[in-house]
């Protein structure tokens, strides 16, 4: 998609502990970096619903006008303690929908 004409990007991240309900309380902050070419959107996600199995949903909106129909690289950061952030990289994540 044309980044000028696209809609504002939003993102949802679901975290599930293994075993269930083992996500530490310090995992309250979740960060997101979305990389599209040389452009980066960074955001702090808000906590949304928590499923009965303990899965937490985090979300953010108001991102750049990228997609849909493109792939981006995504880095998710979860604060695991006051001084540590665990990072997860997902490459070639498709942007399926914008709002």
C-alpha cells in the first residue's frame, strides 16, 4: 500500500505464560518497534482484556500510515524487571488491516 494514502496503523500483542497465568506482575510495560525500511514506529502498549486462561492483550493505535498489504519487522519488548526488558523479534509480519 501507499504509505501516504493508508490508514493509521494499530497493533495488538497477546502474551501467554507457560504454564498459564505465570506472566510476572512486572510485565506491566510492553513496548513495540515496527520497522518498515528505514522508518521505525515505536510505542508503549496499553493493557487490554485478560482472558480466563491468563493471556494478556496489549494494544496501541495512532501509528503511521503503512499498509495494508506490506510486511514489516516487529520487535516486542516486555519489561521483566525494573532494570530488564526481554526482546522478541518477528520478521516479515504482514500488515493485514489498518484503521
